[in-house]
C-alpha cells in the first residue's frame, strides 16, 4: 500500500512540475509550452485598432508647461535623422528633440538575423524604444524646449575616425519663448557610455525655473528570439541608495502597482533585457523625481508603451544666464566590471536574483580564470573542477552513503517482497537493516542539497554573462551563448545523466525505479535548447561526479 501511495505521489509531482512550468512560461509572457494558442491575425489587428482608438490628442511642439509631452506617433511628421558612428556604436539621433532613436552595437552580432548587428534602441513600425530629454517649466505658464522641439546639428564631425579617441556632437534647439537648449553627446573609443550635457540659455527677458527631464520609453514586448526554455527579465529598473535595486514588471506599471522611491538625489533609471541595458545616470547630489507610467503613443505595436522618467528641478535662471547639467546615458552590454566602474550599483542590472551573494564571487573567479586561460569554455570547465575540488569530501560522504545503499538494495528488495503484506513489519525490518549496515538513507541527499545554491548561482552567472556571446570554445562550438548546433553536448549530457542514475541506488519499488530513469530523460530535453555554455557546465559537473562516484563504488565493491 505504501508503494502505491508513493507511486501516486511521484506521478502527481511529475504532472505538477509540468503544469507549473507551463504556467511559468505564460506568466513570463511566453506562449504555453505544451498547448500554445497563438493569436490569429484578426486578434492582432483588433489589438492594434484598440490601441489606436485610445490615443490621446496630439501634443503640440511647445508642450504644456510643467507637463511631460507625449508624442502621437501616428500623426507625427517624419523628421531627419543624424547618424553618429564610433568603433562600437552606430546611433541615430532624431532632429525632433535630438532624441536617441536607434542604437546599434557594431561588436555584437544578432543571432536571429545572420549578418546583422544587435539593435537595442529603435523607433520603427515593429518597435518603440527611445531615450528622450527636454525641459518643462517648474513655475509659471512658460513652455520650454522638449523632446518634440526641432533641433539643428551644429557643424562638426559625426564619426570617430582612426586615431581619434573622442567625439563630440552638439544639437541646438529653436528658441521656445526665448529659451534655447543645447545638447552635446560626447563619445569615447571602445566605450558604450555617452556623456550628455544640456546647456540651457535664457534669452527670454524674464526669469525662468526650468526642470530637466530624462526618460526611457519602450514597448512591453520581449526581445525577439528569446528562448522559451528559460526566462530572463525584461523591463524597467530603478536604483537609489535608499531602496537599492528594484525591478518593475510592465504589468505592475499598467496596473499602477509601482512602489519605488519617488524622490532622491542619487541613482539611475534603466531598461533591462537579457545581456543588454540602457540607463540614465545623473550626478549624485542633483535632486530628481522618479516616476514610471504607461503611455499610449499610438504605435502599431500591441503593447506600447512604458516610460521611466527622472525630472531634475533646477535653480531659477535669470535672463541672459545659461546653465549646464551633465548626465550619462549608457546603452550597451551588461559587462559587470565596466558598469560598476561607471556608477556603483549599475552592475546590478546584471541580475542574479536572490543568489547574488554567491553569484558575484563565482563571476569574479570565472573572470580570473579567463584572464589565465583566455577561453571562456575552458574557464567554465576549470571553474567546475575547482568547485568539485572544494566540495570533494562532502561529495565523498554522499557518494559513500549512496554506494552503501546500492550494496544493500538486493537485501531490501528481498525483504520487501517477503513482507509485502505486512507494511508495519517491513518498515521495522528496513530500519533494522539500516542500523546493522550503518547506513543513513538521507546521508546521500543532505551533502548534495547543501551544494545546490552554489550550482544554481553558477547557472545564473553563465546565463547572464554577456561575454559568452560569440565566445568560441572548441571546434563546432563557436558561440557559448547559443545552443549546440549539432546537439553533441546535450546528447552527452543525457548519456551522463543516465549513467548517474545507474550508479545511484535503485528504489525498491518498480514504478519509482522507472520514474528515476524517466526523470533525467525528460529533464535533458531542455538542454537541447540551452546555451552551449550552460550545457558544458552541467556536463563537466556530471563527468566529475560520475568519476568520483565510480571510484567509491568500486572501492566498496558495488559496481556491476
């Protein structure tokens, strides 16, 4: 009877895990894994029509005083774009407001579109993702230059040429009520951070109290080509010293369930996705108001748009005076060390979740190994070897306990068959055997359970480390962030998982024994779609575990 109950519980557990995985996929914005119901063209068209019907009235070029302007994209006039190029960036700046409308990374290829580069920011029919700045009035009925005000490119180079390490490009707005805004973007060779200076010139004949705003506007769609077999965060994030790093889901913004620091004099706002991030970083000491909201700009994307904004109130500017405010705009890969050097806390956009305390040292160690080996694949192998060495005695205790369990399995199987009609006596006899053989049934589980957080942390390190993109290992593995093109590593991973199952003690119950073989097979399916770096990590761990377990089993005489 106990065996039947355990079998039923195992079946329920297995189906529960499948259903939980399916719901997790839906919760994270993916289609259901097992029973997907894609939208029909008519449904998509209906969603677009609904979004278009809710577009607010268009905001004029000179927006209302004190109110952040929202652009009605459908009615917007096409304005010229100015292309700025460095060795790592190709940026398109819209003449309307000198808005950063497109950012392409010249050193990061797009896996989903061979021959093309990753485009982070973009303003097109398919996507909305821009970085905007401008002025609003803090007092008085005065309209000022916003991100909708036409701006002219000042004469000068717009490309970083060979031998040149810095590039500065400036845009000057038309006068709005006698106030001009000059934006200067300063680029550095090899860097993704852009120093942005706003110079406010008051020629209005009266004092003004301006507020300078910085915002990121993005649609709520996941990055194209994101895997359905693992989930990463896409959405805005806010950092202040008071509340530290906070991620905000698009759904919470839409439902007005956002609880972030509203005012601060430090920190940043960001838009985060797998491997890449954009962020506005203002200097510490400059007061700013922080807000996140959903805005409808009439875009053709069904879920548009969400806005993260910083508004910095400035001192009164007398007539004839000018004032400059500096900030940093970052659009690039989540390279942990560079982000931390740029602003302490910015590296947290590379999110390890609740295991950050373990993940950060693991990344540091992985990075040190890479400096020695100069190959990310072999660095992964070396890191797993070091971890297995650190846990050698703990694993030895676990494997020794499992070997003893495997050795007494025939005796337990015979006893269970003999006493199958007397469960109470069966339990007593089983405990007697454990005492005689000095075997602890949990002895093989606890040491391994203690290591699980470390290996989960390493999983997140490998999944989120952008340096794995386009990083080769050996032969056919030319990109550790992409799945193995020939499925060699997943097949080996499956084989080693099955071998581990054979080395482990076989449950006396036949149904449980079958499930022990089925579970690693079912689990291994996901590895065919995982990045090669992750599979390499699990495969290396399996091989080392098998080696140690095999030696211990042989010493105890339990190998077949």
